[in-house]
């Protein structure tokens, strides 16, 4: 039963979201704080020796960032041409594919039993690189100039991911026995947090859910699943450890769709933001399935 608890939680919260749509749609402001709390708990669970191993093996981070900014943009172009999408939808896919990894990937990596310290380092690295690479890729692939709030992007990642994790590590050092005793519930709390976030995202994008073309949904699903599959196989080809393969595939395939939506809405229209809006819901659901299967192994 525990093996499928995450999927059941997602279904339960999606059901609640479909009934109390207005209530959940007004809770978007909670998401960064909720992720911050989860990251604090993760800091309490991280082994310092694992962090040292990540520092000694920078090629894992390097590989992840390379795949992030090559596989996902390439898939975007492939999907856009395959389905012959309109210019607005095509631009939306290109913006989405050019984004860095999202902070929710850290939670998924934690629940899956992947390499959490590596996941956190990869998220921060790809976010830093996004300052240059995201607008550059969008320009090269679509001939569109987009400006990014550099300070805001780095600051949000820093305060949602790094500060809570560092504070968690500090608390773990101060209260060694306490942290181990009372954090056994934390994986389940993380699952509840992600399921709740999915419900909020679903409510926020509810107006699009039943109006969008099924081809756009198919394109988003292909984008995510092929990103997961290809990056996992590449890590396998490079003979990386299993936990690193999991982490790498999660980091590459879970885009920062929030950034994608923000860029699209800031510079263009709701239609351009549509692929990122759908992706924000789908990649959390697909990750829930991933958690279920990887927990079984």
C-alpha cells in the first residue's frame, strides 16, 4: 500500500482541487514557502560525506547541465516540427525547453531515493547558467529577444533551495540525535507537499485543462518522458551509479515551468504560456509515477 501512496495522494488532492478550485487557485503564494520547508527538512537528512563526494565528482553536475540545455531544447524543436504547432505554441515550447531545472526536482529526487545533494547542486548550477543560456537559446531557436530578471531568478532559487538546506544542515549539527529521531515521517510529508502543489497548479490552470488541444498535451508528455528516458540512458552509458542516473534524469526532465510561464506571460500571451502551464502539472504527475516504480526496486 505504501508503494502507491504517492499516486493515491496525487489523485486525492486533484479530486479536492476539482471541487474546491477557487480555494486552491488562491494558494499559489504558498508554493515557495512549502518547498522551502521541505528543503529545510532535506537539509536535516543530508549526509555531509555525500556533499563531499559531489564536490569531488563535478562531472555529474557538468553532464546534467549539458543535457539540460541540449536535450530539452532539441526535443522542443523536434516536437514543434512534428506536430506543426502554431507560432505561439511553438514559441511556448521553445521557451519551456530553454528553462533550467525546477526546485520541485529536489523533492522528487529525495522521495525516489536518488542523490539529493547532487540534485540540489544541479538545480543551482542550471539556474545560474539560465541567466545566459535561457535567453540565448530562445533567441537562437526562435529569433526572439527575452530578458530575464537575473537577480530575481537567482534569489528565488537561493532562498527556496540553498538557505533552507544550509539551515537544515546547521540544525542537524546542533541537534544530532533529535533530527534522526523525529524526521522519519519526512518522506511522507514531502509526498503530501508535492501532491498539494500539484492540486494548486491544477486549480490555477483549470480554465485551460478542458480547452486545450490534445496534441499540445501529447507534445508536453513526449517532451517530459523523452527527456527522462534519454538522460537516464546517457547516464547509464557513462556508467554513473544508479542514484546518479535517477538524479540526472529527474533534473533534466523537470523543467522550471514556473519560469517558462513567467517569461511567456511577461513578454507574450496566455497562449505562449500554455505549454509551460500544462508541463507544470504533468511533470509532477509523471514524477509521481516514477516514484512509484523506483520505490518498488
